[in-house]
C-alpha cells in the first residue's frame, strides 16, 4: 500500500504523516532534567493486509433449530435471548426457576423461519439462576442464565 506523500494529521497530540510506504508519528517535545528538549518520532513501515469480505444473505434461513446463550450473562435486569428457526413452527419460550416453576412465558405461538431476538426484563424477580427453554415442534433446548441485582 502506498499513500501519497504529504498526507498529515493528528494522533493524540502527535503529528502523523504518510510518506511512501511509511507512517511517521512524531511525539510531543520531551524535556529532560537538564532543561534540554528533544522531539522523538516513530517510523512504521506499512504492509498490505488482504482480507476477504463475504456478503451476508439477509434473506437466508437457519439450517437448524438453535437456542443461543443469552447476553449479557450475568445480567441486571435485562438480557437478550436469540433463537434460530429453520422453518415456521409453533414456539414456546419460557423461563423457569431452579425449582422448575415457570416464572415467565416469553413466546407462545407460531413464528416464521429465521433468526429471532428478544429482550427480557427480569425486574421484580429474585437474583439467582434461571433456565430458559425453547420448544419448537419436536425440538427442545434449555440454557442457563444468572440474574444478579
């Protein structure tokens, strides 16, 4: 990669210039104990970094059912739960406490194929470990989450 000479800018108070294949970063003046000042600069050789870019097909459907781990985890008081459906199906997504008692029903009905995401607010519930379970057709998966106040 070669940039045209004379390109200049500022980087946290230091001058930055590009000259050919080099980036030159000049730091602020330094004053030593004897009152002598000097200016230091750092020169970095640029290299070419090749990356590939893949365009995502936003209309693509998932290949399999999947219940993803919530994030953030631990959380207070909201978290995000995501799940993938490769086909339209009836979905039940619920949260259970450690005793197995259902404390929240998040989804109960037909959902289209695709990638789904929802934000869950646990305000009003006690801190602790909870489980969330996705049932979609014959598929069932459970994940654990930690709610901390």
